[in-house]
């Protein structure tokens, strides 16, 4: 069934004393599930961001001094389209959780056994009283998402990622998770891989603790995202402490980080069929494994949708005629002076609705302002085609063409 989580479990393997491979699994997105059940239109109408913003204050007393709500004006999660997950273990003995490894955030959180939300009922919940290595913190935290605030308490415990052990890792135990997005999500929590400046939870993010505790050889991690789901092949891989040359065609092209919060870089331009150019004088982009689509400023994305022949629907999606894919233009992103070109087969998302195949644009509008100007987001539609490397030692992001098995 399309709703079932498609798993490919790989054996944890080591390529060095402190390099670990983490197999990623891919599942149908929440958007796909809702569409298949005929519930997407109602969900989008009933779960706008503002419908949740009024609810979070009921969970904690007004004026709570340690509650850091709304520090960020917007989190660039796209949980409705998130697909790639992996497992972590917290506590002693270990408790398993499925999380999104997300370069667009810097916090680790999982549901608490004390969570009062409907979202927690269908997910794994952390049982602090069962862990002998648990250390309570007492502070409360809040993380702002597009659908409301996630609220909880902070703690420390032993974290295991692959074969790697991180001691006294700060994390959040959520006690309130807003909205149906979390109810229906396949993941339990989120493990942020961004810079410490992005964190809402005080303390070192997971990768920073790996560096501090010298559990990785190099201050580098890399992602390979497969095009396939199931079928006995890898659905993706996160490598901590290095890169896997068998996963890409070199060399790696490096682009400096321009702001140490998100993995933010300069994008030289975006072109459709090499002619119609967006941000011709350069713009800023975020490399974000927690967002599935490619996003950009509304005006630019609307024009881009027209150029690729995408037609808007009444719920904000853009449809493309599947029969025309071979005739649609290429879209090229220029990064670090090199061109990264996507064909229509690569930037279109295909879904089955009953016995009918539907094609959706892999681009979406998201207006995020920064001191450097509007931001674009290079999500999984882009990262599936290009192996991505995140280098904290030299504050840079690298790309190379990903190797995908032929059909």
C-alpha cells in the first residue's frame, strides 16, 4: 500500500575509525497520503499557519521567562513533503526514534512520554524514567514552525547515531506538537544539522558535540539521496566524518558559506533553457535536506512555473502534463561558477492517484528575507541529483553529480 513506510535496512558499516554510514529510508510524503485519501484540499484549508498560532499559549503560563518562543520568524520546514528518515537511539537502555536529518535546523527533539498532543499517540515517546543516563534540565523551549509552535522541556542523555556514541547530548522532549502535520508524519522527531546560531535549544547541536567529543575523523558530513523507494536498493545515505566517492562523479565543487546559521551559499543565477534568468546578479540559497522541493521568491517561482508549462490548482499546487515532459525546458542553477541542470524528468514529481499518473512541479513559492536579500531553498528535488557535502571545518558546501543506477 502507498501509505506504508518503505524500508531498506542496511547493515551499519564503518569505513574508518570515526566515519559512519547511516542508511536513509524513503516514505510517501504526507501530501501524497492525503491526496490518495481525497483529504488534501480539506487539510490545506483547515491547517493554515495562523490557525495554530493562537493555540500554543495555552500550554504554558503567560510570561514564562525561559520559554524562547518565536525567536525565528519562520522555519523553512516542509514536513508535508518530507520523505527521507533514519533511526537514532536515546538513553540507557536505548530507545529508538525515527528522525529527519535536517540541515535546515539545528535542534534535536523527540516526543516525550508526557506529551499531551494527539500527534504523540502514534509515535515513539521518550521515557525519561527508564533511562539511567538521563539528566533533567528544567528549562522549557519553543520552536516555531509554519503550522505553530512545538513546545517542550530540555534534557541531556546518551545519543547513538549509527555506531557512534555522543554523551550528554542536549535535546528537547516535546510535550505539545501542533496540528495534524505531526499526527500523520512518518517521523518521530528532527535532528538538526545546521550551525549552532540556528538552534532554539541552548547547548551544542549534535554534530557540534560529535566534533567536541572527537567521534568523527573530519568535520564533514555528506548526503546521497536515491531516486528509488524500496526494491532492494539503497534509498539514501548520510555519511558522518567524510564522503563516499562511490556515490558521486567527481570532482566536488565547493561554495563558501555566506552566513553561519542555515547552510547558506551564494547562487550565481537560475536559468530556464539557458535563456530566462532569475537573480542574474546573484542571490542567496539555503541547502536544506529537510525541504523536499526547490523553493524561491513568489514572483520568480510564478514566472518559472509559467516557463515550464505548469498550471496552478485551487490548492496552490502546479500541475504539468505528463505527456509533455520530454519537451519541457531544462532548469539550470549556477553555483560556484558551475552549472547544475535539471531535466523535466528530474524536477517533476510523479504520483499515482488510483490508476492515473499525475505530474506536479517540483518548485514552490516561499518568501524568506535575509540581510542579503530573498532566499532560495535547494531541497531534495535538487539534492537527489547532486551529492552534497557539508564542511564545518572550512565552512563550505560541495556538490558533485550523484551516481544513480540505470533503470
